[in-house]
C-alpha cells in the first residue's frame, strides 16, 4: 500500500463532501499537470482550491504513518485536482506521487498496492459493500480500477459509489477517486478524457474496464 496517495484521496474526498465549492476558474475545463497528464472534465463541475486544507490532511495522515518511508510518501503526495458537482454532491480528486520527490520509481506491479490502500481509508467514513476490481490499458499505460458502493456512517439514507483509477506515468503515480451520488454522476466521471504522457486522448474508464481482473 502507498499510504500517501491512500490517505490524501480519502481526506480530500471527505473534505470536498463537507465544504462549499470555491471555483478557481469557470473558463478552465482541462487540468494539466507537469508530471505528464491532462484531465478534461464537464463544464459544470466546481473546481475547489484545496491549498488551505491540504497541509492539515497531510499532517493527519503523517500522524497515522507507521514509519519514515510512509511519512515521506505522504509528504510527497499532491492533490492535483479536486472538484464537486450535483446535489447530493459528488466529488472527484486526482492525486499524484512524483518519483523525483519520492526518490524511486514505481512499476505496473505496484498498481494494486497504490489503489487498494484507498479502500482501507474510505472505510473510516463509509460502510462499504464488496469491491469489484478490474484492469485495462490506455495506450501504453496499464490502469487499475476498483468500484464499491457504500453509505456515509452518519448519513445512511444516501448511497454512494466509490471508484478509484490508478496508473503509472513516466514521472509519477496518479490516481483519480470519484465519490458519486448516482449512476449519472459515475458515468460522467468515467467518460472524462485523459491524456497520459502525451499519448492520444482516451476516455478514463472504458466499457470493458472490469472484464479483466488485476494480476
């Protein structure tokens, strides 16, 4: 498990569910990160500036770390994009772990560990069902995906879907997490477009994403 990504996916997502949106720019709908990816999302998503809450999230995560390696991973992890939309709110968080900061690179074999750690964290706030796992490719990139349904522990009347997608880029590991309030919101997340390491644009989650199980 890579606790930096897992903890910040959880804390960022939970924070977004609890706060009002603070739009950065209503005209910007493609987010580009210098570690090697861009992400194009619907125009009605409200982008939220996490700069004021991220240090607190990292501090909380580091307090739970069991060793210095975990603390380093948490310190290197960045929230690249955070947004929410709809009522009840659905949220999306993109988190990156740059290899230059970490001091080592990851490979395709690390994907299950990077992604599955997020579920362990989500269980702090959600009562979850049985997860579904899949793997697929976007160009030369292997993708790992997990989908599970659950309810907030304090608001069991609303059911959410939690979906996490992770990949390894040339310069970073990257994960997207969506906490969605209905199937329409989940479809909107899956149909967003990514460009990974300058390759051709692709839909983030293809229709056959769960046909192949992670090895």
